[in-house]
C-alpha cells in the first residue's frame, strides 16, 4: 500500500505555495480529503518514522501552539522541481 500519487502531487503543490507551512485542517479542505487520508499520505512522504518505516522526507510536520503545520522540505521542493510526473508513480 502507498500514497495516492494525485494526492501527493496536489499536497506538494499546495505546500510549495505556502512557505511558512499550512495547517492540517486547511490542507484537508484545500485537497478535498479527510484527515485520515492526509495523515496516511504524510506518513509515506513525511520525515517521521511510522511503524519502523522512514518516510520519503518531502514534508515536515511542526507544532505551532495548538496547530500542526505541514511544511515542504528542500527534498520535497527538489521533487517538484525535477519531475512533471506524480512523484510516487515512478
């Protein structure tokens, strides 16, 4: 099982337009997905270990008071820059 390439591409594009990050609820609304889908996607493309598996490192989550923000990493920016294909379709 892996993340939906269309959601990954849309997520990376949204974060590219938000250099200071975007809250997870706002991302859900912008992407039209449920929080559970967003969290699963972040598990695949994030920096954190989930179940002993390290994510791709394209997105970092940070706590900002009561909010959790998703921020595009340099590696995520490079993925957007290097390819026109959805990142996980390769």
